[in-house]
């Protein structure tokens, strides 16, 4: 079994030695080359012997699904797997968000502890393989399952690309796949005399002005708790945040197409007064309370909104600028396998196969509002029945063919790059010149790549 050789880079100096030594985290035969070029041994040397003794194999699964975002579905599927497989026990650990999971993972690996399966967001698809040891999905299934072609048999090419780094290496199994959609309050629309959801940003701006003038309520919010929905706004105008050329990244945030879309967004906020610049948690609360007409946010929020809103909800595809093609980045995550004990790898392969069975994907989608990641689950009767029972899910499902990768910044630059973009957005929505803010952020991000 070949384990990817990775470098643990750019962690805090006081943690570096422990982190590099802990990256291997498995049995005594798999090793990891450190940044200094030395070979680090692995922790838990007795794991292989213990797992070969006929005792139950325990694997730890880290996820980010809270009770309102699929947590119940995660536990239900895990409980059913454990009941059906008495020789394996999957233990779950909840982490508060994808970046929180990465921080917890850094700390545990530095302490010599390694979980077996972790949810890695698409935005961390460059950061994760440069800092942690993992088992490539195709290698795992070839060596530890009876389905060596599991990846190519189950995933469309555009879904495979979500979990691949800039070199085309698949880091994990694409699992959670969300995309941004438009939620709207049908009661507010009726009060404002609106009958149809806007299809373009130009139509949305007009609808927002109508809502403001006729109802006095807040009209619109674009998700702001990350740069994901912002990327959708820009790409639906033909722009890109990040461009790769022969393996070399360039931040293109100040591209004219991006500047045009950003100016449109800023004008809705500063000129029209129809787009509210608050936290997305606050915006969801306002929407659920009937005080916000439209919300452009993740389809993963659908279940929670349906449970909370006391009015008729509408959903529609994410708006596109006139004359442009819709391109929506996939939110969500891959399942990355970090086990390095053979028995644990085999258990992980079995659990992953179970997660992707059509019935379990349907349960996962029903509990989260995500879209189905596999070819067969998209076409199965259970999924057809689910979409028929909840038409609000159709908006996200209809955009599967429009999905593009979430911009993933190379190496250790990801979190800082996203912060620079968020800062630029806040500056622009605070009144700063669009070109000035975007150019400054772009230059800072490109400097990170150097």
C-alpha cells in the first residue's frame, strides 16, 4: 500500500516538531517525510496487533454537521452501520465548522492523535494534503475493498474535480455537495405584488426595490459567513477569484468582470439600501422571522429554514447576470481517510461504501438539503420520491450541472486569502472604492503565493 508522502509545512514554530512527527499517525511500517527531510515514526504501534486479535475495530469519524444541519442524519446512518457490522464501531466527533475542524486536527496531530475519516471542505483541498498524511481514495478502494473502480463508477467528472487538488490528485471522496440558491418569502412577494422569483441579478435588484418600497421590509442578503456565495456572484458574471495556469495560481479578484459584479452588489447595499450587510446567522433569523424578503445562501440551510419559518417559502436557482452562464461553486466536503493501520483502512473502506449506498445518500440529502453526489443516487427512485415530496429541493438539484470547484488557495495561504477577500468585501460595503479594495486584496493574496 502506497501512502502519499506529504510535507507538514508552515505550522506554528512551537508545534512544528510535534506536528511533523505526528503526521504519520499509524503503524510502524508507514512513514512520512518531514519538511526537514527526516523520517518520522508513527504513533500507536500496538494498533495493528490489537486490530488483528479479533477484537472490534474502532474508527473515528469527524464531521461538521450540527443538529440543524444534518447531525441527526449522520448519527442515524452511523448507528445503522454499527448495528449491521458488529466487528466495527464508528465513533463520531462533531466539529464547529470546516475551519474549526482543521484547527482541531492540527492540535490532535501535534499531540500524536489521528482520526480515521475527516470531512475536509473543498476550500481546504489544497491546504489539507500539504499538511496531513492521507490515503488516496482510489488506493484505499483498490487495496481494501471489492470495488477498485469505486470512484470512477460512482462520480461524474465535475464532482470528482471538487475533491481534487490543482494537480488532479483526488484527496477525498466527494460527499457533502451544496450549492447556493435563492430563498424567498412568498408572503412578502404577494404583499409587494411580485409573482415570480427573479432569474437574473438585474431582476433581483428590481424585485428588491419593489419589496422595500411596498412593504418597508429588508429585501435581500447574500451569505457572508465565508467567500463562497460571493464567488458564485462573481462567477455568474463570468469572473473568477483564482486562476491556475500550468500549476501556477494567480488571484484575479480585480478582474473587470469581478469589479462589475462587486459594484452591482455594493450599489444594492449603499445606493438602493436593499441588501443588508449583517452576519448570515442574523440574516437567517430575520428571514425565518418574516422580516427579510430574499436570502441567497446554501441549500444546506433548507432543512433548518423549513423547520423554523412560519410562512410559505419559495426556492429558486441562484441568479445569473444577463448574458452570462450560471456557475455555482460547490460547498461541502470530501471524506478524507487518515487511517494508517490496515484493519482500520479496511473498516473505513467498508463504512464509506455504506455511506454511498443509494438509500443512505437519500437519507443524508433529506436530513441536510445537499444534492446527491453519486450518479446512481441522483437517478434512484428514492431520490425521485424525495424531490417529489419536497419541491423546495429542486432548485439546488437543478444546478448540479452548473457546479464548479470552490476556489482553494495553495499551501497554507487559504485562510489568509479568504480573510483578505472578506476584508475587501467589508471595505466596499462600507463605502470604499471597489477597484482600490479589490486590487489591494489581489496584490496581498498574490504575495502569499510568492
